């Protein structure tokens, strides 16, 4: 049986927003069955309410590609961990999101991932694009979610998900 998260860092810092020394920073080390060891950061300013949360890998694994066909509302409730190093592709919706330097890892449902995408691409997405994402969130459009993770940390918690090695080329 796995133990709960262990505190590995705890400090009160100066808040980057309000500049008061009320920024409680706590990092936890959590050993998960699917993604291995993760660092969970939960930082919160008691003065202004600014919050920073992040999930980062503690160790790397073999690069992998994870695919899942989303066919109904039940599939949308599937738990997913997208590491900060994973590329997300949804071919049917024309979505391709590369990991960036400031990317954060997150644990969500597939529906939650679509909400995050809608929030992030809202300004760059026309009404038709936005409507297709919303229809997918309602289970009215079938689609394939693809995660390509060079550190092999991401997972989709479903028997429907397939996992294959990610072949890295010199251009990657």
C-alpha cells in the first residue's frame, strides 16, 4: 500500500504579488503507481490570496505515446496526468499543444483537459473551433486524445488507453 505525500520543502517566503512575507510554500513528494514519484507544489499567500500549484516529475521514465478514443460521456470522466513535458494532440479538433518552458503538469479528467484547452486557446480560436471543443466536452463528438511524453510520466487511467514507445528523432 502506498503512503501519502511527504513534505519535502516548507517555508514562508515573500509573495511575488503583494510583497508581504506571508507566502506559504509547501512541496510534497508523492509516489504514484502510474507516474512514479511526483513533486506536488502548493504555494499560497495568506495576505493577498495568490496561489501557485504545480505537478512536476521527480524522476524520468521511458518516452511514450498514449492514445485513447473518447466515445461517450463516461470516457470524458477518465483521469489523466499530463506532465509538463507532454505534447497533447486531438486530431479531430485540430488541436496540437506543445510543452513550453513554463508548462505545468496537471491531474484532471479528459473533460477538464478540454476546459483547460478552451481557456488557453480562447483568443486564438474562432467560434466554430470553440463550438467543436464544447461539443466534445458534452460527449457529442468522438475524438482521439494523444499524449506524447519524452519523459514517460503522463498517464491516462483507462483500460481503453494504449501505450507505445515514443521514438525520438534527432530533430525532436
